[in-house]
C-alpha cells in the first residue's frame, strides 16, 4: 500500500505546486505589471512585439527548451519537466481571466501574497521530484556541456529578463518584482526542507561515558560518538552528536550539566531528518 501512497502524494504536490505558481502569475504578477524572471518574464517581453496570449508564448518557449533538453540531456530529464511545462501555461490561461480585487489596490500586499504563492508552488514542485522547467533546462544543458554553474546560469537569465523589463516599465514595478523573487526564494527553502522540526546537539566532554549512559537510560535518545582532538591542549576526547525533538532539549541540557558542568554543548536547529528512528522504524 505504501508504494502507491508516495507516488500519489508526489503527483498531488506537483499539481498543487503548478496551480499555486500559475495563480501567482495569473492573479497578481501579470495584472500588477511586476517584473518577473524565468520564461514567463521573457514571454512578457515577447508579447510586446508579437501580440499573442501570454500562455501561448510560455508554452512555445517551454516546448523549445524541452526539445533542447531532449537533444542535449536525455529523455529521463525531459520526462520530469514535461508535465509542468504543459500544465503551467494551461493553468496560467485560466487564472489570467480572474483577479484578486480585494488586494489589487495594495501593491505591497500583492507582492507578499505573490511571493508566498510562488515560493510555495515552486517548493511543492521540487518536493514532488519534478522541475519547473524553463531556464532550468538551459542551465542543466550548459552545466553538463561546459561545467557552468547551474545557479549562475539561472541568476544571469533571471537578471537579464528583469533588466529588459525594467527598461520599459516604472522602476517601482521592477522593485516589486525583485521583492517577489526574494520572498519566494525564502519560501522555497522552507517548503523543500519541510518536516518535523528537530534539534541537533553536539556534546564535547571528558565525561563522555557518564553523559552517554544518562541520556540513553533517562531520555532514550539516539546518538553517535566520534573521536576528536581539542585545539589548544590537543587532547583526545569523544564527541556525542544527537538529533532530538525540541521538547527533549531542556531535560537533555539538565542531564548534561549534571554529569559535567564544564561540558561544551552546541545546539542547532534541524529542519528535516531522514533515516532510522525518524522516517524508518528504530
């Protein structure tokens, strides 16, 4: 049963992600005239020269990039991006016929809502194992053929498209567009790493065995130990590393300080954990 659930979840994430991304453009970014990166931004420049629907140009450009991907990268990569490349223009055409009248008079609110929707949409698409297509394909081709950084290609493409749009529109619309991209990038990071929040605890102590036994018997937490050397005295010690739920951090600190008040403890936030004890049974 589980082998069918995960593929179904991935399909749902891809569909919802495509819908949110198209809605961000159709409801807000395009009607507000915000500068946009990617293929959609490039298509907006093209329709100023060729008077055809935006969704049609997006579809044609995506298909051209898919063909390039098929020639230079291979069928497997293209298969993962083809669905979004077809679905997004179709949804964009639908959403472009409507508007969010309740917020359209507030550009700043539109910027925030568009950034959140776009980021959530792209994040869900990436979580599903698919790609948003567009310039991603060009970036992968250049990376494989010429070892050019994927991030560098995407940044150059997006910056070029936004600059070209800025030459033909008010500066404030370009700034709002950049703000949308910035907000969406932060949301994408959160969505991709979405999971149960945990804390990573690293314990540097000469009383390794006492702390280890206390944590195992009193809190029942998993842990790993590895050898290390202190920087000043160059003394050999063992370091304990454990990933625990937030609610166990305070009692864990109490146990550590009780066993060794001089222990050096580092606690950091972990946004996603995979493996035995978390996504697999212990």
